[in-house]
C-alpha cells in the first residue's frame, strides 16, 4: 500500500511548479525522499538554490498537494539546503 500512496504523492507533486522554470518538482528532481508510515508522510526536498526566494511557497504547495492524496492524513515537509531551512521547516510544520 505504501508504494501506491507514494506513486499518488509523486503524481500530486507533478502539480507543484517552479514559476521561473515552468518545470515541476519531480522534473527538477527536487524531491529527495518520501517516507510513509501508516497515514503520515514525510517529504524532504531541496530548493534549486540555497537562496531560493520561493522555498517557503514550494514547501507549502508540497504539503497541500500531498494532503489531497487519499489515505494521507498528516504531512511533514522538510526543506534541506536552504539558508532559512530551519525557519521554513518550523513554519510549515507547526500546528
């Protein structure tokens, strides 16, 4: 079942586009890891630059799209390789 949900998440993340390139997160190979434990998903991504001005937006969109996948109840998004990764991770995952 994990593979099925992972495939659906990958498909959902194809709808998260970088406005500068017009490419999605999957095409740009910015998704590092997807871990599924029961109905909880951890998604790790790296923005295309350590100073990427839309890293928070991308993290938010990743979370929104993954939460729409059937069977997913909770999503934690982990940003790696950004100058403000700690702030992004805290803000996107609080609550």
